[in-house]
């Protein structure tokens, strides 16, 4: 099964008002494993970027001035996704922009080339009704490190979404290409290896230790000396009081 995890960044919120795609990223998974193949492009939108959108992704028009236009990468993009299932967070948004770009080129809609679309936002709402289901919220819920996500970026977001999708669908938790291979390093938008923050270990304070011991003593009393945790601490089998 071939799947493409996809994300875009745009000049604004509405393709029907002429807003355009300025970044697109696709990661390939086969049988729920990342293959290492990806497509990542910054695009010249040939128009201004809304201030609000720029605050979200931090991409400027000056940065995009020498980048290709969507028409220049359309064939490469369509070939990359052809026949695959797409995995997108809030799929109507990205599909709306992609199909608007394709209409300008008299090309067929994305849905006619791919093998279905999974909207992880819709899936998350069904699994966690009434809860926040943004990508950041899902990373927190599934204990996925998103500390490098200070701004939205299509490449980073596809990497995080791939991990979220696997966790949500209860598949493998590892994103290794082969079981015995080293994990693929996580890269930022400039291709640099992202450094993860060290794991924070929070030790119990004096009050918490005392409360823990009080509860164990109560359990030991109720069980007539059969509290396994107290016995383990003492190095004795349960019920064997020295």
C-alpha cells in the first residue's frame, strides 16, 4: 500500500480569491513505512502574501522571488502522487488549493489521480470528539516531539503528520525504513538535522514521596501485609514480614 503524506503553505486562506500555494511537501510511505522518498518545493506565487498567512509560516515574497512556479513542478508533483492514497490534515483546504492550481493549467483534479484521501483532522474528530485536534494537539496527545515547530512549514508538518497518522491508526510506531536500520534523521526546511531537546525527568518531591508511602501503607494494611510494592522495596516476597 502506497501512501503520500502531504501538506501545503499558502498566500492566504481562500483559493477562490486568487490565493496560491507557496510551499508543498510530500512524504512517501509504503506498507506504513517511510521509504525516504519525498518531494519538497517552494513556489513563487506571482502575488502578494497576506500578512496573517506570513505570520503563520514565516515565508516572505523576497525568499520566493527566484523559486519555480507551480506550473514548473506540476508534472513532477502529479507523477509523485499518482496512484497513492493521500494523507492530509484538513484535506479540503489543501485539495482546494491544489485543484485551483491544476485548473489554471487545464489539468485534472488531484482526486482523479490518487487512490483516495484520508483526512486526519476528520479522523481525529471521530476518535476524540470535543477535543482539540490540531496537529500540535495531536502531537501532544500521542507524545510526539514537535518542539521544532515554532512556525508552520510543509516539510516539518508532513514528518510530524506521518508519525501522528501511524499512532492514530495503531500501526508501527517506528519510522525506520528497515527494522534493523538506524532511524532517518529529522530535517528542518533548510535540510539541517534538527536537534531534539533532552528528555526532562521530573523527580518526585518530598511531599509526593510521603503521599506515595502513605498510600502504600494503607494498601498494605487493607491487604494484611500483601502489598507487593512495599515488599519489592524491602526485597521480600509479599506477606513475608521480617
